[in-house]
């Protein structure tokens, strides 16, 4: 009999969980805790070489350590579904459409120029999804020279971390007896350490058993011609030769028949090589389908699973969790989602109003805090846009042109003048033809117009710097 144990993980300090195994470059943090971290915590306390219990606990596939998702209101958050779209220059909180239920031949839909939702975790109930505020910090570190007792030259690096105080929920699904389940729970609960730099100031968490609400699979209607599969966790599938594949079958997704309708599905992928601390080396690269992806299945008479389950490979590490026909992927006859995405949680916070001391120091600290928050917003905008722009510049040489754009941004006195300077530069000479390809110029114009009131000069200085580095690194490879 399968038992599901639910846990709450609270960050007692910032934690560092890099998206890639690289140790150099612009290292970005994951916004969830992968299940293999909890597997490692349990293994560090329960694993005994050669024992049958260790084989059953960690290698049999009978115990599955789920991913911990940021949450709010006692509801476990989920990555925003890739099938959710919103009108260009609009907001998903105002109007949201489900991709596979929307008629893209409609004149009204064409005029909206729908864009895909890609970022953020939401805690869903029957009628709404509340955005989980996942805050991150950026810390600059340097290697230490023990011989000269100072920082090493040229070894400066950054850590992006999840902020202290974030609450995450995860599950452990077990097919073992009560005695073994208790051992797992006891090994997990308490003050533990997760992520990089655990011996420094990062990584402290408190884990405790705690119930929580979550989105469950819905029972399928017998008249349904299609079913949807939402990727709660990252999915890895292997073909008949044992090689990773991005094209699973309906059977791989838990169906006894049917086919995947790829034209209606929305899939995002990932790849990375996990680091094995015991062997001090990288393992084989893993390629899979990112969480938040949505498959649409043509049933053709096949039945749809009624309960969420783990599928694919590496299920003991939290990979493979899927939800069938979730309520947040339902829409009206025009494709507009029934579920409303809200920008902020509706939780009520009691704020005590206290008189502010009249002090120059308080004024200075307030201005410093406000400046830091504004700069953090700029960094987030730049980070998101750079990730979307990078595929447009995989061919050609653009590093010097991005450098010129940065120079223009540094001499512009306001947003309007900056847009005019960049337009003038990219509409003449060699740059014009290259930037018109693949709508590169239009993509940049849309971004500048959207952020005209958001400290555009600062944004473009940082964006041009990041893109110049990315283009130069690719040109040198």
C-alpha cells in the first residue's frame, strides 16, 4: 500500500541552488528544491553500504522524494502552466487563455497577440491562482588565498540565492511498511542543510511533518475526446535504447492507449549534468521536459488515469510527478481560463503602524533600501529578457553592436532619447540588415516600449552588458 507523507520546509537562511552545474558565469538559482536534496538528507543518516534496507530505501524505486515548491496560504505552489497565455502588453491577472482550447483563427484572438506565461509559482484553488512571492538575493564572493591571507586575484564570483523565510511543501511517497516510513520521516525532520556553501552562511532549513493542500487530478468525463497532462515535476523519458528522448508516447505518460497531439501541447526542455559529491565527478547528462509543460492526449477510446502519479525515469529523486486534467486548465468556449491568476496572495497581513523616528540615519537607510529594491527589480527584468533574447542571437556576430547599444544608453538623458538613439543606430549601415533578420529589431523595440517607464536607461545598460558577454562567449567558442 502506498503512503504519502507530507512535509513543510522553512528556510532559516538563504540557500543556493544553481540551475546549472557550472561554477563560472552568471549563475542563476532554482526557484524550488529538487527532491534529490531530501533523498541525500535521508541517505546521509540511513544509508549503509551493502545492506538490504539501503537497497530497498534508495534503489528499489519504492520511495519517491518529491520536489519542494514555494507555497502560500497552506497550498503547495505549482509552476505556471505553459499552456496559459495572455494578451501582449496586458497581464495574465487580467485575461488568460488556455492554448489548446483557443481558436487562433479568430480575429479577436489574432488581435490580442497572445504571449506564453513562463515564470512564477502559483498556489491554485478551484477559482484562482495566487502568485507566490519568491524573493532572491545576489551575493558576491571571492576565493581566499591562504598563503598571502587575502582574496585571490581574478576569482570573484556571484551566488544567487533563495531568501530566508520562504515556505515550501513537499511529499515523500513510500510503498514500505510503517517502521521504515517512520525512519525516513525521522531522518528528514529537524534542522538540516541544503545546497551549495553549506559550511558558510547558506543552506539552513527546518523540515517538519505538516499537512497541506494541493491540486489533484480530476476524473475524466467518459465523453471526453482529449485529456491533459500537467508536469508537476521535471520529466525524463528513455527510449528503447536507454537514451533520453524528448518525444514520449501516451503510454509513457500513463495511458493505456491514445496518441499525443503535439500541435496542442506546450513543452519546454532542460539539460544538465548532476555533480556526484561522493565520486567528485559529473554524472551522465540528463535531458528532459521542464515542469509546467502540458501534454494534450487524443484518447481514441483509451481511459485516462484518475490519480496523480510518478512516471518516467529517476522517480526516486522527484522526477516524473504529473497531474491529469487539472482544474486550472479548463476554459470556456472561447478558450478563456476559468482560473484567474492573481498578482499577489490574498492572505491578510496585520501591519502595526509605528511612528517613524526623525533621524538622518533612518532617512539614509530608507533611501538605500529603496535603491537596492529598485536595482533588484532591474536585474530581474534584465535576467528574464536576456533568457528570451538569447535564442535570437545564436547566429552572427553581435557582441560589438550590443557594446555600442550600452554606450548609447550611458549617454542618453531620458528614455525617449535612448529609444531614438538606438533606433537611429540599428536602422543604418551593416547593423540594419542583421537586426531585421528574425525580427530582432522588432523584439528589442517592443521590450523598450514596454519598459519606457521602468528606468529604461539602467535596464538597457545592464541588458546590453549581459547580451554582449553572451554573444562574445559564443563567438569565441
